[in-house]
């Protein structure tokens, strides 16, 4: 038989109202000694309060909603761990939703989260050019923070992002410093804020080096390994050996690849090696994200690392500031990326 508040009150020789105040962390009407005695009885009797009852009493669910575009993407768990690290410190739980990169699915999930009375939402949006998914949150006054991808809504929105433009410039500048001049650039899906920013960073690096941006061979992928392979195969078809060709030295139409995420960069490396093109001897490759797999493939991938764990932590902290009624000093927080040099690029002079 489960222990009730009445059992706790009887054992601690206090009223049920006093037990309820202790349970809900209300300071009024409960002395320090009485509070300690009630908590000791709860512990001794192994009392497990009903979450639903506590929610009704406090008007709070003590839960946060998180909507991400692709739960299969190995970059997502790094951010989720950062979010949960902050939630644990506040005694909050997490509802996790996967929009599968579909706006309508994202809207439905937000409706469900509102119905579950979450106290706030962290949203990594499926699209950057449509803010209609925020209308319900605004209408219900549910606090939210954007994460990773921005939304162009014609107004300032709270969010935590990597400096994508600086990161892309950093990666391409490293390729140019090694002598690259014929870049193949595989961006993310068109229309995403991160895609536009990373393309701008690539062009910044070329302009700073005095190289015409029109010389860049570019396309858009879907962040999968397969799209990286298709991109390289498409560039090489008609320009080089088939997968079964002998190891004949030849010059491919590009000397470097910059991909907007690590999975596409890994796909590019696979396609190059399948055609007996040496990486990094003939073609250097740089990715973006620094997922765990980047250090495990052969050769290990040089990449622009996003501080994914810290992004998640900061997004949760920003959300709690809003929930607690604290003024947010910044509407958007931009974190610095860093270049992690591994085996898909040649050593540079020190």
C-alpha cells in the first residue's frame, strides 16, 4: 500500500497542509525544524509524491519541450546532453520530439507540448523562412529559445547558435593556406539560416584571398553520407577513373572539398577513395560539426567543431531565465567554433 500525505502528517505530527507546503517548497508557515522532521519522515517511509498532484498544486509541470529536426543526426545528442545537464540542476524533465524536418509535424508537436503544459520549449526549427510555428507559443505565452538554426521572423528572437559564417571561413581558409584553389563546396539544404551563413563564410575566405567566388563548384545536400557521395561522384563522372579503374595518376576537377556537415564530408571521402583518389594527397577534405564519428573514420576527418554540448546548456539556461522572469541580456548568443585538424588535410608548416 502506497504512503500518503496523511501518513506523513500523522508520523511527523503535523497537519496535511504543512506536509503539502514542505512538498511544494513553500516557505510560509513552516519552521526549519519542522521542515527537516517532515523530510526525514518522507525519506524513512520512502514517500513518492504524485507528479500530477504536485503539478496541480503548484501550477507547474517542471518539464521542458525540445523539438529537433532529425534525431538520427549524430550532432543532436551532443546538444541534448547539454540541455539535460542544465535541466537536472533545476529538477526538470524533458519531452523530446523529432519533426523529421517537416514544418507541419513540428507544429503538431508544439501543440502537443503545449497541451502537456510544458513550462518552456527549445526549438531547433525545420525551416528558417517560416515563423508560423511560433504563433501558438506566443498566443499561449509559452517561453521558447531557438537552438542551432535561426528563424527569420522580422523580429529579434532568443536563440543560441554557433558562429556559422566564421566557422565556414575558418575551414576554407585552412584549405586555401595549403594551396587549394579549386574548391568543391557541398552546402546544407537551401533555405536554412545555417546554409546561408556557411555559404557566406566560404565566399568570405575566397574574397579575402583574392579568388573569384564563381570558381567554386557548389551544390546543396541533405546532410547524409549518401549526399556527400553523390556530390563527388557527380563532379567526377566523365572526369576520372571509374571505381574499378587502375591506380592511374590524373588530376580531378577540384583539389579540395568543404562540406557543411561531417556526414556529407565522410561521404565525399568514401567516394574519392572508391575512385582511388588519395585523401589528403590529391584532394583535401574538411567537414563541419565534429561528431564522434569524425575521429573514428579513416583517415580521421579534419572539421570545424561546433560546441554542441555548450549550445544545449546555454539554450536551457536562457530558457530558465525567461521562465524565472529574469531579463535576458542578449536575445541571441553566438558561440565560437574551432578548427580540429586531423588526417583528411595535409600537415601545414609550423
